[in-house]
């Protein structure tokens, strides 16, 4: 894409992957996950869905998340940041 840096491309890919993962966990369409998605909004992102998200992240990354990472996941950007790391 013209004008996009490699960092922008990586961030865009990570956000896309985060959106797809969250949509799968919440059993929603990808386009039902807004950029502003936060724990509790959409409503389907409850505590049980949050646990499923943690398990999905760990399976994708092939490792356990640190406790600090787990409690730090509050929004779509937090998921993307973990996927980028």
C-alpha cells in the first residue's frame, strides 16, 4: 500500500488478526467487532469469553501469557499488541 511503512503494515495485520480472533471467540462476524471493542463491549465479551480469548491467544502464540499480559487485555488494541510481540 502506498504511503504505508512496514510498521503500519504489521500493525494493520495484527489488528486484523486480533479482530478475527475476537470475533471467533465471541461467535460474531468480523465486521461486528468495532475498532473501539473493549471488555464488556460488545456485550458478548464477558468474563467467560475473556478466558476463551486468553486460551486462543496462548494456542496461537504457542506459549502461556504472563499474568501482567492477561490482566492488561482490555481492548482490541491490547490483543493486537500481544499478537505483534
